[in-house]
C-alpha cells in the first residue's frame, strides 16, 4: 500500500512553517536549543510526529526527537565524497584525518558515569589511544596536535555535546601546565552524533556502512523501496541523471509522485528534463554549495568557466569529442576500493566481522573482456560510434556527453585572467590560475555539472543552463572581485532551474 502524500494532515496555512521545519531537519546535523539558532528546536518539535511519519514513509529516515535535541538518522545508499562540510573548524577549514581521528577518540573516552570533565583529564584519557595508532599520536608540546584538539572540542561544543562551564581551551593550548577548561557532557547528544549502521570495529569494508535493509520479493515492496531510494537520491544530490542510476530508481523518478511529494515536503520546485530531474531552490538556502552566487573567487571562476565551455560547445567550427557517461555504480566501486585499501584490519574480531557479499563483476574492463588502450589522452583518437555507445553493466546504453581536455580548460582559465585581470580573482588566486582551475572544476563536479575523467572533464547536461553567465561589468566590490550576471535561457532537452537543491549538509 503506497504511503499517504507528504504533509497530508498539514493545513495550507501551516504548510510554510512545516516545510521550513523539514528543511531545518534535513540541513542541520543536530538541532538543539541554540543550533542552528535559538528558537528552531521549538519550531521543529511542534511538527515532530508528522515529520517522523513523512520522513519514514517517503525517505526511510528515522527521526529522533526529544525535548533537548532532534537528530535525523539517514539511510545511506552510497558513499558521497562531497558531503564534507559537516566536519569543519571555526575557521571554515575542513577537518583533516588527525581531527577526525581525535573526534572519534574523544567521543569514545567519555564515560556515562561522568557528567563533566576537565580538558587536562580528557587529554590524559585519550592520549594512550592516540599514541597506540601508527602515524597519529598526541604530543602536548606540538602546537598542531593541540590545535586539532581545540578544533574538535569547539565542534562538539557547537553541537551541544559539550558545554564550557569554566576556563578556556585556548588558555590550555597556550600553556598546558597552567591553562585548563571544564566541560559539562551531554551524553544523549554524544550518542546521537555517532550512529553507524554497524559497529565500525567489525567492518572489513566501508560498504558495511551502507543501507542493507531487507526488502520483500513482493512487487509492491520492491516498488516502495525503489521509490524511497529515488527520493533519497533526489534529495541528497543537486541533480539526478536517469542514465547514472539503477533502472528501477530512474523509472520511479520518471513517474509522478516521488518528486512531487518531495516538493510538497520541502517547498522546493521540481524541474524535469529528458536527461533527469532536480529540486530547484531559488533561495539557495537548501544547499551547502549555493551556485551561482556572490561567493568567493572559486564560485565566480566556476560560473565563468561554464560560460567558456558553452562557447566551445556552441561553436559550429568545433566538434567536441563525445564520450559515454559512466554509471554511478562505477564511481561507488572505485571509491570503496580506495577506502578499503586503507582500512585497518588489526583488532577486527573475525567471528563478528561483516564483509561485503561476493558478487561477479560485470565490468568487462575489470574482467579482461575488453582490451584496454594504453593511450591516456581520450582526444588523441576518435572512437567509433559503437564504442561511444557502449552499454553499462546493466545492459543500458549510456548517453554521450561532450569531453573537454585539460589543455582546453587551461586555455579557458588563462583567457579569463587576461580578460578580467589577475586581481579580479583575489590575492589567494591571482598568481595561481592552475590552482583556481582545479578548485573550480572540483566545485562543479560536486554540483554534478562536470565529471572528472582522465585528461579532462565530461560536461553534464545541467551545465547548459549556466551558459549565459557573464561578468557584470563594471561592478567591482571592495575585495576586487567581479560579480556574476545570470541571464535566463533554455536549451531543448537540457535540465533548467536552480542547481541548489541538495540538502547535503549532513
């Protein structure tokens, strides 16, 4: 039996407030009395029952709501390397591996019997565990180690897991002998912050962190599970291309229901085109990467780079190479292999360990069914139409998308520097066009507008909607950056709308 439509019991006059509560829950890792701002916990708890039902029925998510905190437990269908902004220091810099390791060790050192802890005692408790890990360690005389601890404590305090009652972490960092800090511990929030699908000490593959809920073989149950996977993909990513997802997920997204329910649930707008679907967020508040916008130099350079790419694609004298768009399953397989290659197996209890199920690899390039070329430049040889239209492991023919070589991208960024002047790209990047190019391409790849491949990028369909981005001259800001001007346009068959619909803050 299909679930009720989203927000079925919400009156039209209350729908806006309900949708706002949904967006807060989806974009905030944990909602407390002060996070993301005072008053939001009460606004969310008002709708807790309906929220829990809608998120469970349409997304398969679990909402944990108490009088002190609200936490959404997601079901992961795949690993997403773009969701990194949740672990950042106050400076805005993402956590490195040391800080992530310290965060896990500090959380593990908290004892339920203790409601407060001094920073000195906390460091003494987690230091032996840190020093027992090769390549990690903790030395109180090393400034970088102390700075990492302070960043972790600030991160926990920001989420209410710790509350500073006396002293200062900065004073401890400046002088570990005389400085100290006293923290109150909220064990409920600490427990809510870390909820893996399986005990991580019993995993032999990162695939064990992904959703593996049993689904009945009945056709109705299979359709419902596919609809939930489709809804999760649409909600967590800026755009979903039909050719990249599983056939049953693509079919669920093509039909009316999944996207429309999410639109009513979140207040976003559905944008459909032949290649895929997205949730458009005109306000740019339902995403951790608003684009285009008046952000930093990377955001602006990314927009201008798309305009340069569009000029090449629309030039009748240019005939860009077309290559098949790889399926997401290939990206997931490569990412899992990289993570598993560094997975520590020491201490894993073999009898309790979870291992990924063995399955036959259908990719001919991995099984040796197709000879691999030794040429690293895809533009050096024109493949036949049959080679370009190769099928993915599921038997579907993958669509062809334009390929832009790295040499072409470098020429584009050099042209932008010549046209606008190096000073337009701020002090950070004015002498580093290659670094800015790499940052802009990575940013666009996170938005699923470009896809990195060997020796270049693939231009994905949603990129066409930004082809008319221009530098708005002569407007200049105090920091010397140029604004962007976005003129509307439409390309038949291309995805249109705002590419800010991914709520992947969590």
